[in-house]
C-alpha cells in the first residue's frame, strides 16, 4: 500500500485525478470503477478541467460505479446515477451507454446484482477503482459485518450511514434503507485501487483501515491485502498515520 498525505483537499483531489488522467491517457479504452460521496467531487472537477482543456478524452472509457440506493429511480436527485451525471458524465464526452451504475429501480435484486457483476467481467474487469471511505470503514456500501461480502449484493444500511447520508435528503425518513453495492471481492479484483479521504472526522477510520487488523468489522481493511492500492488523504485525515 502506498500512502500519500496531501496538504489539503485541493491537492488530494489533483493527485488522485492525476492517477486517472495517466491511465486514460495511456489506455484510452480503460475500465474505471467510480465512487460517489462528497470526497471525490474535487477529483471529478479536476478531470472535467483536463477534458475542457483538451488534454483528455473519455470517448472510449467504460465506467462501473460502486453502488446505488435500492428503490431510487436513476432520475431521483439523490440517486448515485444522478450524482454521476451531475459531477462527471454530462460534463465530458463519455457515451451514456459506456457508463454503468447498479439499477436501483430494479426490484429483482438477484438479477440487478448478477447482471452487474457479469457486466464488469464482460468488460474485462476494472483497471482502476476509485473509493471513498465511510466513517465506519465502509467502502461502496459494504457495511461492517462478520464476513467480507464477495460479489455485488443488496445491503441493509447501518443507522450511522443513514444518519451521515441524511444530510443530502430533505429528511432522514427519505434515506433508503437498502442499497446495491459491489462486494469486497469485486473491489479486490480491480487491478489498481485509489482511495481518497479528507477531514479530521476520517482520521481514526483511515488509521484503523490501513494500520489496524484486517477484519470485516472495518471493511476497508481488506485493502491491505490488495497488491496495488494508493491511499491519498489530506493532512487532517492522515493525522494519525504519521
Ligand atoms: C457513501 C457511499 C460511499 C462513500 C461514503 C463516504 O455511503 N456509499 O461510497 O465513500 O458515503 O462519503 P463522503 O465522501 O461523503 O464522506
């Protein structure tokens, strides 16, 4: 694992965007794994800047997002589908059919999950997976539990995640209680992983995930076993790792 401590959010975002820039420039038909949450917004802004400056094209890129709320339509303004359109897809030249987000509106959870997993395999697997980090150590929506889930699956969100994510909804009652997420196994199959985290409220989680024991109660700790992970944090989130 490589740990990079950037001086602030802007530097963290630029350094992480550079990893994606370098891959897309060297392999224009690469497969990217993408993430939502507030942390990667700066990174997506950097990639849009690069695109607008004519330095990079996403025309041949394929993307697979980590997760999606179950029961939300892609057009719902809190769906991860909507988030990705807002922050990246509608701002660059990626064809809509090359972007994939689990289908939150599909009530057949087995089909939604197995189709998604099969789609990733058919595309040749993920070259570079972006991750944020939940306060309880979750990645995607893999919540702390007693095992590492393997494939894309349905998950019941914990109270802590529902609370944390309620800031984006009109009321906490509107936050979906379930989500579709890539499994830890799906994430571990990506050839490379970049995880971003910022802010003092993530410092303990970053420390536990990357310097604590590998346990499913801290889902991100599985990444310690991945052969090519870069963790990029700002000084606040990296404060306990020095
Ligand atoms: C959500 C997402 C995660 C994300 C996490 C942290 O629960 N499912 O993929 O990493 O929140 O979000 P933030 O970056 O806003 O702290």
